[in-house]
C-alpha cells in the first residue's frame, strides 16, 4: 500500500471515530486511570526501507497536561549501501490547547488541538550519519516541537496526528522537516 493511501485510511478512521465520553471528574481519577499507553509505528518499503516502533507510557498530570516517555527502534535501509539499526529513547510533554473543537466549530468530531515538545536521544552509526565516516556509534540529541490533533476513541483511547519540527537539526539527523506521526493512546 502506498504511503498516501495509508495516510488517507488513518484520516478516514480519525474522522469516523466515536466521541469520548468522560464519566468521572478528573480529580476523582486514580493513579492507574491517569496512566496511558500507546505510541506509533511506521512502515515504508521501496527504495528506502524504514521500519519504526516507538511505544510510550505516560501520565496525565492535569486534564490538559501529560508527560510520556519510551524507547524507540528503527531499521533503516537505503539501496545497497546503507543498512542500519537506530535506537534510543524519547520523552515528551503534551498540552491540550483546545480540548474539544466542537465548541468552536460544530462538526461533531470532539477532536482537540495540542502543543507537543519532545527530547529524543538516538544512537546512530557514524559511518552512515556522521560527518567523518568513522566506525562506531554516536548519540544524536534532538529537540522536536509542534502540535497536532487528537481524536478521542472510546472512553480512554485517542488517535493522534502530530506534526513536529526538529529545531536543532544537523547534517546527521535522520529526519526531514516536518516530521509527521500518526499514533494511538489508550
């Protein structure tokens, strides 16, 4: 399936997903009820093969602010010259700017808009991503900022589309701006 077709499938599911019905006041939620899990995965095949898995565990500190962290793994192959494994971790903060767009535009979506900031540390192979072509690995630290849309699905789940920019991008980075992610939390 082409990348554009996958994006359309996610967008259709995003707009057809049922609304979230909160049954408890946020202050009544237990520690366990404030925890959330999720992440994203990516698949790309063709001239470039890119398989990514990035699970997360997070905590909702307030109805609008949540923090999460998790490991990240990526298999990357480009032609016959680049074949590498990228791994590391990430931590992010997400703030819901607008919890329910339905209050502004009556479209029956119940989607919200959020601000997202993230630190990511990735271990990369010097011979593929370094500037000097040495053997070995190095740690690339990245700061990504942006935002997105969150569509509630059921009582605890949400489908998230996030658009981020790597604000300290270097020649070594495996990203091109913007970085677009589609993920799910439950």
